[in-house]
């Protein structure tokens, strides 16, 4: 048994989960810094450009996240299957399933890319309800972001495969590299040879030398795409060398049985994560329709900022959830059901502690964090009220995410889809709709409903995990 497998299947469980999960949580959290870096750089442009651009990227990043989350659901399914096979000692079977999953993610990349290129304006104006300059700027940005979504699909997929096979540090190093590249490229492309903040004064001379024009918002989109693309090449080489995933005998055409297995486990995971992102978009849409005008987009801008902070909490939770999936899959494959179950509780505990620290930071410095991107009083008021109200509920959200991920690691993805749909459609949507559109309540009441939804998630998943019936789920 390899060292990593030995720790997962036989090491001291609290320490093993902590050691494996911490870099994954940090790595997934780093994914959100792409958006935070872009938001910061754009916020330093002239106000007539920065204000609508911040509102645009807040909405566009959530729309783009729909595809990312859809793809990540297939990655979760792949992780559940190959970690179980790896735990059983069927390494060639794991490699074969990994390659077939790459073919499936590639097909999804083409479909989602075409949707973004052809339907960006429709998504922004008709689906979300964006108005004015926010919609105009966002359409071009969204075409590039979604059109190049294959870069984030494959980046997350391949790092998830690595994690399922027992590697947690290499994926983090790849994500760190991508973030560093994104910062450099974004400075060069957003500001070009023109004016830039003093801290980025090194950028314009380099941009002038390379002939890079000042692209402002579009520069952020192209920088993100290129940074992810450049990291994909060494990532493929590393995963091939360490795990032999892309050997010639593995690189065969689509195999119907393998694809069907991945899809059967994966589509509920994808649908579940899409439900969660749609819930965030639903709140954004309510705010855009009820609390903004074409002339005053301050509420949309504030929500775009705070949802970036919330996305960081979500992705950190997915990192700990990834650890729970790996421990669940490999230990079930090795016949250690009790160890598999206990690993989920430890991962949920660690993530709950991390979410508590994050919530305290947001509550203490919420105004400063929001003001870092947009210091207008009307934006600060909305942003601070959201993080102060919803932030403490991130602890509950984090527990729900990890326990749900552990259940998915056992292959019970339809079960978690039903639980998420129950909470979102049975509680969040009707309550939020009634408060805003039915009774015309202020935004603060909408924040209360969001916080209550996160508490409901934690309650439902804790009860479901304690029952443990998902452990009987069979994987291919």
C-alpha cells in the first residue's frame, strides 16, 4: 500500500483528515481569488467604468459558475468511482474511468461554451434581469468567460482526479501557480500601457513593450482564461507521470458502459450543485428586480462583492468535502465502513471551525472588505448588512456541504440532490419570494431568509448523515 493510501485507509483518522483536507480547502478557496483579484483591479479604474463593471462581473461570475459546478458534479462522480476502485486495488480500472471522464467533460465544455458565446445577452437581460450598462458590459465579458470555460472545467477535473487518488498538495501548487499568472496577466491586460495604481506601476511599461492594449473589463476575462490554460499543460504531464492516467493503452474512444456509470452518478451531483448556484442567482435576481433601477445599481454591485466572499466560503467547504469524498470512497472500497463514516464528521468539524473564523472576520471587517472594492456609502450599507446577517450562518452551510460531499463519496448522489431540492424549493424560494415580491419587505429581511436557509441545510444533512443509509449505495 502506498504511503498516501496507508494514511487514508489506516492512519490516525483525525490527523489524517486534517492533513489531507487542509491543502484541499486552501486550494479550493484560492480558486475564488481569480474573481477577487479581478474585482480589485477593476475597482481601481475610473468610476464610470468601475461601477457597472463590478456589477457585471458579480452576475457573470455566477452564471459562469453554473457550468463550472455542472462540470464539477461529473468530477465528483469520477472521484467517487475511482477512489473506490483505487481502494479496492483496481488501479487500471481507475485509470480507465478517469480517461472516460475526461471525454465526458470535454463534450460538456463544447456545449456550455456555445451557450455562452451565442446566448450571453439573453442570459444577462432576460434570465437575471440585469439593466443598463451592467448588461452591456457583462455580455462581452460573459462570452469570453463561458466560451473559454473548458479551462476551468479541466483544471478542476484533473485536480479532483489527483485528489481522489491520494494527492492533495500538487493540486494546490497548480492552483497557486494559476492565481499568480492571473494576477500578472490581469494587470497587463486590464491597464495596458495606460494609468495604473502605484502598486501595479510595473505593469504599463511591460504592456507597452509587449504591445498589449488597455482592455479594462475584457482584460480580466482574457487574463483568467489564459492563466488557467497555461497551468493545464504541466498538470497533464504531472498526472500522467505520477499515476499513469494517460498511457497509450488507456487512451481509447468513448466506452458506453463507463460513460453511463459516470453519468449515472454524476448528473445528480451536477444538478445538486446547480440548484445551489441557482439559489444564489435567484437572490441576485430578486435584488436586481426589486431594489435597483437602470440609474442606481448599487445593490447589485454590493451583492456582487459579498457573493464573491460567500463563494470563497462555498469553495473552502467543497475542499473539505473533497477530502471527505476521498476518505469515504477509499475506505468503503477497502471494506472500512465505520472509518468512512467517521471521516465525514471530522471533515465537517474542521470546516465548521474554518467557517466560524471566516464569519468572524467578515463580521468584524465587513465594511473594510466591501470598501476595498467599492467605498460608496450605499454599497457599503448593503454589503455590511449582508455579511453581518448571513456570515454566521456560513458555519451551518459548511457543515452541510461537507456531509453532503461525504454522502456523494459513497455514490448516493441522487439522495443529496433530493435533499438540496427540498430545502431550496420547499423553503428558500417560497419564503424569499413572499418577503420581496409578496410583502415588499426591505432587503434585510431577505438576508434573514438566506441565513435561515443555511441553517435548514445543516439540520437536514446532519439528520441524514446520522442515519447512514447511504452507506449501502453500490458503485460500478
